C-alpha cells in the first residue's frame, strides 16, 4: 500500500506551542493558527489522494494498520527568490544549490507526521523511515509519499 499527494503553497514547519498567562500562577498553551491551518490543508490533500486512488476516505482509518512499519518521504519545494540572478536561478533549478532557509527539515517532518496521526497510521511511532529533502522548483509545494516498509 502506498499513497502520494501534493500540498500546494509554501512549505511550513511545525511552530512551537504558545503559552498565555490567563491568571496569576495559571497559564495555558495553544497551537498557533498558521500551524493548525497548514495541518488541516495536509489532511485535505491526503483525503483527496485517497479518493483519487479509489480508496473510500470514509472507510475505517488508519490506512496503514497498527504495527505496520511506514516509510514517509517528504520533498519541500521552494521557488527561487525573484532577486536571484539568471546564473543563480539556473543553479537552483538544476539541483546544484539547495535552500538553506527556514523552515527547518525537522519541523517540516513534524507538521506532516502530526497532521497524519490517526489518519494514515495509528501513531507516528509507526514511521520507521523518514526522508526529508528541501529543493528548488518552479512552484512552492510539499510532496508527500507514504508506503508500507517491507
């Protein structure tokens, strides 16, 4: 079993929870809105990929049964900056130059794995192999590939 999907737009990483002091000696934590929205976008694109693959999204979840090792491959694609010279742009698009900017690869992985918890797998502890790469491309996007490890 394997599934591929694309999340359009600028790749984002998982932001740290924010803490708000609500009263003396009391505080509460919340997930930033941008992180919540991006996790929801990942879920929407995952469900669309299920439909496209002919899998009923209303069927019992998760897609990968418990105790099944899963490999996740994530490619974060960034559009070269507009200010890049033709020479630099060519190097970026040919794969000779990599994006060395935020978001960090570990935060990209975290947001994807957390978004797919209880949907693609019971818990992200099932992910036995994780590959994350940041590259330049014509449009900003996040490519996700999930497969059962054999």
